């Protein structure tokens, strides 16, 4: 089992509060990703769960038992760090076997468990090598192997892929998802990389300045961000935010005018008064060329092959990013008009709260779990 429950969990370093009281439940077998910008408190949360950091207030329960004062080794948790922390003088076999040796397990058990972990991690051919003879990805797999043989009920990963190059990170993401499918353990994974969060998580916890901004599945966060912070953090390239003012509220939604731009009726719930400031949020992929739309100047064109990213500037020096087809003829300094389907837009109040959208392009409730188990 690996159910976790945080109730009012808080962390103070001296007079600095780095985690505000947090309630969070993580279900057995779930792959949960803590994501957020540098310094938001992700590692501190993970370290409190691991027992490497005291909890200043609140309770942490694992499988119904309060573990605030339980030593890390007694929590049934294994942690994998960014810096693999391998022993350079030991070969792969002995590095993976290390926790079992400390536990004085029999030679037969060590052989069986190390063999099984090596098989899952495709390290069987490398067991006699020293860490110095391995690639970064292989070293990270050895560190994961050392966690697997302890058969923890919860795995904790602290930015395990950040030392790897982009191609290897992509491969390891797939391997970690596969590993989770096989082991079906609770996994908690910390990253500042929203692509890792989107691709691996069953549920994402978005943290900002020591507070949870939103908890949800990757697509929930993408299609129904609760606020401007989550909307801006999840999705790549980042969502565009355009200052706007309310014209009127109708049965179809809210009609607003983009600053120095056209009017749109956006199908969202809410009753703001005419003249109220709102922010319109639109993802770069949801923009399209339209001569009658918002006029802007193309600043930079990035050609990615099957798509191109246009960085544009609208009146008032407002930056707007649009993803368009790979064969676009657009060139810097050209003037273009851009528009969008109002159903694709998001609207945020002045304090950053998202107004509920009436249309979401996918039925989130009917979406199958990405997990195999
Ligand atoms: N031992 C400590 N003493 C004092 N402040 C600390 C300590 N450890 C962390 N902090 C502070 O707590 C805040 C959260 O740090 P934490 O390492 O959890 O952030 P993070 O989200 O993991 O960031 P990163 O992605 O950069 O690793 C930061 O402001 C950090 O400076």
C-alpha cells in the first residue's frame, strides 16, 4: 500500500514560511508530480514526506498512520535524487544490492532481487561495470534499481532527469512511465519541467510560493486551469494573456474588447459589470491567421519543421505567440491579423481567478486513465 495524506502540513525555516498549510491526498498507485518554478517548495515537500526534513506543523499519514516522527528508513519510502549518489568503487550489481547488504539479506535474495531490478531497467548486461563506465541515463537507472530492491510502498523522485540531455530525458520519461505501469507503486516526482509533469503524471500538483495552486490530471489543468498562474505554467509555448474590458454579459457569455483590438464573445460563466478589466487567455496553438483579426507585426519566426512559432507584437508593444503550420510564408516585420475560436479562450478576473468555461474540447470525465494498471 502507499496512501498518503497531508493535513495542514507546514514548513518554516526560522521565520520564513516556505510551505503554507497544505492538505493533499495521494492515492495508492498514483503517479503524482509536484511541479512549479524554482524555489516554490517542491523539494521541501518531498523531503518532509521522506523524513529528511521536519514538519513544522500538521500531520503526514502513510497508510493511515501518522509518520511525522518516524525515521526515514522506517517509512517504506525510497528516494531517487538528481545526483545519482552511486558508489564509484562498486560495480552496478553491488550499487543496486547496497540497501539489501545493509539489511543483511541472504545472498540468494540479493541475487534474485538485483537480477529482477536489472531486468526491468535493462541493466543486465552492465552489472559488472563501474558507474564511471556508464552513461548518465544508465547511472540514473542504477539509482532507480537501488530504490526498487527495497520494495518501497512509495517512490520519491527529486528532479531525477535534470542532469541528462534532452534526448535521454525523453527516453527516460517513457521508461519511468513504463516502470510505473509494471510496479504500480505510488510515485511522487518533483520537477520544474511542465513537459515531464504533463507526460508522466496521473495527477499534477502545481505549487507556487509554498502554496498549492491546483491539483488535477494533466488535461484538467490544461483545459480548466483554476487561475492565471496555472494557465501560464502548463502548456508550451506559454498561454498569451491580453488585457481586455467587459462590454456586456449575454446569454452566450461575456463580450469583451481586447485592448486596442477587436471584440469577442467568450462562452464563460460570470457576471462582471461593463467596463470591468479582465484578462483574455489564449494558447498559441489556438490562434490562427485572419486578416480581419487583431493586427500585429511578426517579430521572430521559429521553424520547427511540422510547425512554426511566430512571435508577434501587437499595438501597445504586447507580445503574442502563435503556433502555425510548418510551411508558413510569414517573415519578420510583416503585418498579420490573428484571430481565434472564442470557445478556445480563457478569461481571468483581475485577481487571477479563471471564469468557468462552458466548452472544453475533450470530455475530461470520460477520458481513460493513461495508466495500464
Ligand atoms: N535549509 C533551508 N534553510 C532555509 N531556507 C531553505 C532551506 N531549504 C530551502 N529553503 C528555502 O525554501 C524555499 C523552497 O525551497 P525548495 O528547495 O523546496 O524549492 P524547489 O521548488 O524545490 O526549488 P528548485 O526547483 O530550485 O529546487 C526556497 O525559498 C529556499 O530558499
